[in-house]
C-alpha cells in the first residue's frame, strides 16, 4: 500500500536528485529515507530511481509517477484546506428557501453579499410558500427559509429580518388612486377586495382580516400569491392589500396607497405601522458551521 510519507519522500528525492539533501529537507536520516523509497517501488512494482555512489536519476517510470505524485499531494492539501473551510463555515452548500415577495426585498442583496463574503459557499435556491419551507426544513430538504410567521418554535428558530408597511393596491382609474390621504379600514366599506387564501396564504389573509376588522368589504377572490392579487387589481376586479416591497414588481395599471391603521385591529402587530414581517427560519436543533455563517451574513444585510 502506498503511503503519503512514501510519496513525499519520493518527491523530495526526485527534486533534489540527492539522498543526503532530500533527507535533510525532510528532517530525517538517509537510511529510513532509502527504506521509504524501496517500499514505494515494491508497492508500485517498478523502479522509480536509478542510484549509485555518484548520482540519482529518475527512470521513465519515475518521471511518470512524479507527475501523479504532485497531483496526489495537491489533492490531499486542497482536501484538507476544504475541510478546514467547511469546519469554519467558509465553504459548503446551503439550501435556501424563499417566497416570491421575499425575493423582491432581500434575496438580491443577500446573494450579492454571500458571493462577496463566502465565495466558496454554494447557495441552492428553492421558491416555496411558507408552509412548504417549514416542511422542507423538517424533512432536511432546506437549511434556511425566508418566510412569514407564525412558526412552530419547538421545531424552528427564527429571526426577524424585515418589517415593512402594508399598503393598498388600487386600479389607477379608481377614485382612491387620486385620494390625497391614507386609506382607512372604513374606506373599504362595500368595496370589492381581492383576499388571500386562509390556508395557503394564511399570513397575508390574517393581515387583511385584521386591517379590515371594522369594515364590510365584498371579498371577490381569494388568491395564493401577492402578484396574482396585483394582476387582478390591474384588471379592475377589486382592491387588494400587499407589502410595500411589492411596488418593485412594477405591475402596470395599479397604484399603491398608504394605509391609516387607526380603526383596524393592530393588537397582534409588533409594529402597527410596519406589520408585514419576514423571518429567517432554521431547524432549532441543527445549525452547521456554514448555516451559522450564512445566518450571520443575513443579519449583516438586514443591519
């Protein structure tokens, strides 16, 4: 069996072409060095060096083996370096889940920062709604999610990474589009509203319900995605509520209006003026070095 000590011994002799200098370089005496070369030649089944009292030269087999020896040692060195970087969280793979709207607000800056600070970390992206992200983390398919609360705190750790306002989305031809004040819950009385699915889009459904708690709108549709709601507004099928970051979608035919939360039910909102939260979530009992490093970068991007 070939050992790394044998390969390193051979490389030293091949480069020095002198057993005495090679032994000195390896900080050993000549007899054990000669034995390492002999064992290596027996393991390979070929003579690698021709030596006598005056000189040492490489055989044809020795020249061929020297190229492979360099590759072996480089591979071992790079493997060790990779292991150290993985152990420090500077290399590896992170599987990151995100929602469509979270991609607007933070995904771009986060990926640019990760490329700059952790270039050897491969980020594998997976677009999923919050429930699917939670399931993915539980099954070990995802490492980190960018998702909406609430979460099972017995299963997941979480950190708020973004708070933003909830806004009204109205057709550009609607009378509210030119209204010179924020919209109140009472303004939605009798208006057609595009709502969100209570299971598949539970978070935005509850935000809408809380804001319109004291109004009586007509819920025309219930959709799963913010973009779908905005497209229906553009088609003049009703009004909708959406996070402020959705303005970046640049849907034609809609106008975003600020909301006046007085009169809505804001008791459950940590910040009534910015009730829309985005969290980083990860498994409570699993946090590899690379996951911890990526979470640190997320925190830096938010700050």
